[in-house]
């Protein structure tokens, strides 16, 4: 069993605007993160998934550092979402 089992369950939710702001803040403070996310994920606002005003996005607790994982996009190679931690800038699939 992996150490991130507890991280696989949703912690809370946030609006699309809150999600975008959290991801932008993390990307702005960590060099190279934007390129990492661009290589791993399609933006959540991709044409196949237009945003809806009522959309809410899951957040996940990051047990490793105590931060919160926010959805950064849809994985390019797997059926999952790519998340980024607002505290340590770690990325993961959910």
C-alpha cells in the first residue's frame, strides 16, 4: 500500500475561480512548474470541457506537507486529473 492512500479522497471543493487563482499563485512562485504542468496536463478549460458558472472542483489534502492539492488540469496520458499542492508545489494524479 502506498503512502498517498489518504490523499485519494476529496477533502473539500472550490469554485472554478478559486481553483484557477490557487493554481496561478503556486505557478507564479515556483520556477519551472508551469512547464511541468503544461507537459503533464491539458487545461481544465480545454474546449472539450468548457467551464460552467456552477462548476465546483474537488480539493485534496496533501498529507506529506499539510497543504491542499488543487486541480491543475486533465492528464494527457491517463484518465485522471493532475493536481498541484499550494504549499510545496508537488504534483500528483487523482
